[in-house]
């Protein structure tokens, strides 16, 4: 079995994780806390009911969980072995697959 050179770890993985968190948090909070409750209120008004009082807090929690999962996935993808596999077998590695395959 041939030995494969590992793709170097991305520089500053913690910074990349925080940037991903910010990139996910902004639209998640806007969509889940700002827009979705208004849409739900319109639907509920048409059906003759009312939204629970804490709905925005629950949706803020959902946005926080979504952001945390995205940050965890980003951190896992920065592990050198995972990054190497992603670079060789998918378009999601830190370098193009043709470069990763040429090192095999």
C-alpha cells in the first residue's frame, strides 16, 4: 500500500472556525429570529390563533445550535487527515483534488 503525503493543516484553524461561525450566525439569526416569526404570525393570524410568547427565544436557540454545529464541522474539516481525505476525494478540501492526487 502506498504512503500518502498528508495535506498540510490549514493555517489558523481557530480563526477559520470563528469566521465560519460568524458567516452562519448572521443569516441564521436574521432568518430565524427576524423573518420567520413574522411569517409564522401571518399564518397564525389567518388560522385564528396566536404564537407562544417565547417563540423568538426558541428560534434564537435554534440559530445558536446551527452556528455551533457549523463551527464544529469546520473544525473537524481542518484536521489534517480529514482535510487530506477531503482534498483527494471531494471538492471540499483546502487544495484542489488534482493537486492532492498528484502527491499519491
